[in-house]
C-alpha cells in the first residue's frame, strides 16, 4: 500500500513537472513564434467615428469597424463610392437605389468580414486596430450589421501606406459641427 502512494505521488510530480516544462516551452514559442520577415513591420491605426444627431456632431460609441487590406476588397470600395454618389444626389429616385446599394454592401461585408481586423469604438467613439502590416493600404469601414433598427450608417477611410507603429487617422464621418446642419433653403419663404 505504501508503494502505491509513493508511485501515485511520483506520477503526479512527473505530470506537474511535464506541465510546467511544456508551459515554459509554450511561452518561449509565443515570444519567437512570429518573427517579422524583413520589410514587414507591425502597424496599428487609431481613429474615431462621428455622426450627426439633432444637428450636432457626436462620437459613435460601440460602433463595429472592419479593417480590410485594400487589395482584398475592391468590390466593397467600389460599392462605397457608388453609395456616396447616390447619397449626394439626394433625389427621390436615389432613395431606393441607396437602400439597394446599402443592402448589397451589408451582404458583401458579411461575406468578407472573416478576412478583416474587427474592432469596436469605445465610449468616446475611439478605436484602435492592431496587427496590421506596415507598408500596406487599408479600408477602414464603420458599419453596423447587427442592429437593423439603428438605420443605415456607414463611414469609411482609405489609408495611405501605413508606417510601422501607430498611425492616426482623421474622423470617419462628419468632421465639424457645420456638417450636421441642414442646408438653408435659398430665396424667400413662401407666404
């Protein structure tokens, strides 16, 4: 009976020793697992998302963003540019075209988002997307695919080639309070 306890204690000690050795090896591998290849530098982008609410500029909190390598999503970028043209046209016909293009964009992003770095804005509307590759261009897209009741919102930026380290972006969305005011009608008000 005494030898069984000794053997059990010995087995437990060996298992603990192996576990600690494997854990230490895993830590060494994590530190050296992803060496940067020559010319590849880690980059990140810092930015914020803005919107208009009751003619005021606000920062969008908890807004999902997707950061795509620009070479991976030319169709999404083309759709965004068509959406911009339709939105700026502001004609009765453009409303249905906008909805159609927006729904197409949502489907395209849903299909491609597994290839994106996905982040959310914090309470102040700010975000940081990490683990990007320096020297590459990215599409940074803010779009809420999860809340249908929130209404269609999208905003995007195309970065230049990222530098190594932190890259600060301008706002995604309106840039100043005056962007949120409705344009004044020209001429006299009707009497």
